[in-house]
C-alpha cells in the first residue's frame, strides 16, 4: 500500500493505493514547512490524518509527499520528521516539492514545460524523469506572476488607488468588509497573507466582464510567460502544461496570453492528483 499526498498552502489531497487500486481519497488543510514549525505540522497532521489512516497504517509501505515549500533539504527533512510519527517507522517516506508533482502529473515520463498557477506560481523544464531547469518564482512579494495571491494583491492595490470603476471598488470593500486599515493588518500582520490575497481571486473571476479587471489578469499572465517561460526557449519546446485553480478557471485568458507569447497550451488540469495516481500506478 502506498500513500500519495499533494500538498499546497491551502489544502492537501491524499490518496491510498493498493495494487494500483484507489482505496481512499480525502482532503485536509494545507501546510507549508517554510511557514510552520515541525511541531505545528505534526500537530496538524495528527488532527487531520491519524484517524483517516488508522485502518491501513500497518499496511503502508511507501509515502510520496509532494509539498509546497519542500524545495530545500532542510524543509524536506523537517516534513519527513513531521510525517514519521503519523505513519510509523515502517514506510519509506519520499518528500518532493509541488513542482515535481506538477511535472509528473502533467508530463508523466515525457519531457515538457510544467507550470503551476494556484495560490502561488512556479514553472520548470522536465526531462521525463527530473526537473532540469527552474526559474525561481520568488514568492508573492517578489514574483509569483499570475498566481492567485498576486492577482489578489493587484486587485487590492487597484481598489485602494482608485484604478477601477468606483462602483466596483465599493462592491469589493463592502463584500469583504474591508478598509485600508484591515487590509494592511491582514497582509502585514496576520498569518498566511498569501492565502488571504488568493481568496480574493473569486471576486476577480466574477467580474471578468469589467475591462480593467480582465486586463489585470491578462497582464499578470503576460508577465508569467515573459519572466518565466521565455527562459526555457533553449529547450526548443513551445508546448506548455498547467495545473492549478487559477490556470483552470482563467484558461481562456491564459490561452490568449500563451498564443501572444508564441506558445501552445497542451494541457490544463485543476489538480495533479489524478496524474500522480496514474504516474505511481505505472
């Protein structure tokens, strides 16, 4: 029996496989080793995971955890140590980052450009086995072009600096019960500001008929291709693959940006789990 986990900052999708058959799938709250301590991660997993795994815990042989923030050896080691008490000492625990999750889910054993557009954004060139090139996304403060967090950040900036129609600004502030003071507090003084900002993308999606808001989204996707994907041109591949809720729900605008940048989008999926199941079944 193997356990597959695809973990982002917002949620973690889990799947138990026995002899290539799916036994159980479920979702728990997200976590990121960059933002949490080992003790906090273990505590969350004990609450969210222990009971769900209990009937199969002794049968587990391997755990494949793909997680946001699991880029460095230190972060991966911390995640492994946090998971160990939950699954026991028997299973082998393989920790990888969410970018490899995206690459395996999108490309399988074939080379290609794999991208994430969700709460955050990322991209890589994958040779069919491993990631061979990656332009650092730099997070929502310095980069993460096209991500939910950056879309939300730009929306707030445009609202507070009166760059959108007045009725849209009023509707936004009223719907979320926000003012400048509250926004500053949520972004600079509260935990997980990226999740807060990404949650605002729902408002953006609802108002894509507003020219300024559609332009906001298109501009971010243009920047994603210019600052990230263009760096992989030397590999000679113009087909790009995407995973994540932002890519999935804004795919018409994303395809428009890709076409203008000289790329074709081969695949867009909302979640990598189905692709990961297929990968680990093969």
